[in-house]
């Protein structure tokens, strides 16, 4: 992949359970890194769930190689050329290294359609 195709600025975030003042745990995300990426839509589908239309968008996101990442992270992309700016959240389903294993990482993701979409969050 050519570096010029990585034209989107994304933030890699790690999930953390944070205890509030009453002792309950809340889900929070800690920023790991802000990197350049290419975002490639792969497929999309809609279905009816609970009398509402739910949609899923499968996406491939490619970044330069970084150590220590696994599929528990999420990727945040803020589309600033929209007015107002739109925040897109992607849940990582799998991480695939390139053939050499040290140049690129490909994230197979599902774009969130609403907060709380995955794992009972």
C-alpha cells in the first residue's frame, strides 16, 4: 500500500473500566495513538431487530505496523469536512498483518451505528 492512500486521521482507543465515586464501574476509552489510515468500505447490510432497522457496515482500515494491538481496541474517526463534524466508531473484529508482518496492519471492522452496540455496552 502506498503511504499517500492513508489520508484519514484515526485514533486507536483501548477500553478501560473506570470506577466512579459511588463504586460502580463505567466503560471508558483511553487514547493509545493517533495515526494515518486508509478506510475502505467493504459491505453493508440492514436488518430489522426489535421493531427497528439496524445496519452494519463492514470496513477495512489499514495503518502502518504497530506493536501491542489486539482486537479489543476500537478505532475513532472524526470526519471534519462534514458540517457539523461526524464521529465514526469502528469495532475491530480481527487484525491481519501483511505478508512481511512488519509494514502494515489491516483491521477488519464493523462500524458502530449506535453507542452500546457491542457486548452489552
